[in-house]
C-alpha cells in the first residue's frame, strides 16, 4: 500500500495566517526551525499507485494536488487520480475542500457516516451546494466494522470505528456526540494484508481503538496538542484539548503513553498538528522526546510504503 501525506497541520495550517504565536512568528522570521504544513489530509493506493482514495478534503486541497503528480495522471482531457473520497468527520478543515473539486466531470464519489452527511447538508451544506455543480454520489459507511470497498480504488478494503471526539461546532451533536460524528479508519491492502489505521481526531482511549491500532502496521493519529491546556496557556482559548475532542500527547494517559504500548513493529506517526504545538519546532525538547520514543511527526509530501 502506498500513502502520501498531503497535509499534516490542524485547521488554519502552519503558519496560520493570523497567528503570531512562538511557532508561527518563528517560522516567518527564521528563529524557529520548522517546516510549513497545509491542513490535514492523506491519500492511499495499492502499490501500482494508479487510483487513490482521498481521506478528508482540506481547504488546501488544490495546492496539495498541484504538489502531488500522482493525483493528476493526465490520461484524458479531464482526469484525476482521485477515485474516492472518505471523510472521517464534518469539520471545516476536512470537508471544505470538496468545494474546490466541484469541476468533476461526473458525480463526486463520497463515503461518510450518516451524522456527517446530516451536518454537511444542514449546518454547513457543502453537499447541497455541490448539487448545483458536479453532484455527489454519496455512500454510507457501516459503523459496526463491516468492511467495504471503493470500486474505483481496487485492492483496498476499508472499515471504520466510531471514536470518542467532538462533532463540528455547527453540528447539533457538538455537545452530545453520536456514533459516526468522528471515525477512525482501518485500510487493508487486500494483496499483502498490510494495514493502516488513520484517526486525525481522537479524544479518548478505548479498548476497541487500541485493538485496531495494535493490529496495524502503521498508525497515523491525532497530534493536535502537546498539553491539555496548550491553548489556554497560549491565551488563545478557554478550552482544553480534551474539551474540543483531542487527546494531548503528554501527561498521564496521553497519546505518547498510549503509543508506547503498541507492538514494536508498528510505525507511529502524529498528524493534524496545531500551529501552537511545540513538536513543530525541530529543535525543541518535545520533538526530541518523540524521537526518543520512536514517534514521527507528519510532514507534507511524505511518501510511505506500508
């Protein structure tokens, strides 16, 4: 299985356009050693790399496609390497990019859970707007773990697992989440049996999620915040990481401790990294701690073979 990290940042990207936190100001003036990142998205394919599944469509999707030749194979007058799109949630930084793909010559092949479909036809009616352009061929995704496939991306099998996290702010489920607001995705290469587990929004540990991670060859999971009070200390919010549905990396029961328990063979990568997170600074002690534990920090453009 081939995987390309299209974007590794949380909403707003890095540096964020209006932010002057230490990281954002530092990357602009050169005082912080870090790499810019666009908003979180990946694409996956079998080892032939002909047709790809796009997991989340960020507002930066056009920039990401331009930087990824595999997604523009030039086989016809109008062409794309994107054979299917899967949304893990209905957040702006994962769904707004659908607008940018409205020039599709046929209906957009989209997989999402029912609560996400509800949010994207009501609170943020992206899918309603697209009916005036290419239209959407929407497929529900089973929340009981039943595997499914995408006809235009042969060789890959998908299954999802509801996560403990938060729905989008415009969702009626924001403060009372329901199954399907946010999902983790297991992707299996049917020929090799190798697996990826992808969960850019993950608010709490559960035995079911840990089991999915432990059986994978590579896990790519929520790297939004280093500490639970990161945004409060920075003066940017009154809410903790857990309040908005993200498990911090550090502290008791944090993501690092969780990842430490995985089998040694599992490759561990953090994605969806907020601009305030000190792990973006490649010279920081926080980045050194991740390196010591064998945990990687996602970067735009990284290509991985699983």
